[in-house]
C-alpha cells in the first residue's frame, strides 16, 4: 500500500531539512514524498532541491495559504493513504 506524505512549507529554512530527513529515514519503502512550498525567499527552496532525488514531487509557487498548499499536495498524490 502506497503512502503519500505531504510537507507544506514557506520560509522554513530552520526546520525543512530535519523534516525531510525524518521522512526519508522511514523504513517503510512504498512512500511517495511530496513537498509544496509557497515560493519561499529564505533559502528553503535550495535546501529542498538538495534532496530532489528523495522527493517525488516538488512544487514551489505562490499559494493562498496552508490549506491551499495541502490541497495542491492532495491533488498530485497517488498514494492509497
């Protein structure tokens, strides 16, 4: 069963790396990892891109807030959960 994990962020340079590392450290292998960024300006995008080979979908664009970002992630998710 594929599990989709969605991380939404905006200007989260202080926490995004530990969040990504936590997800990619999981033992379960059938994970789809999606990161939705609200067009950060603090270096978050470059940090996320450094993990691009571990992230299935990365979108960085302006959104209308956290719920809009989550819905974007759900829209591209292909997991069973």
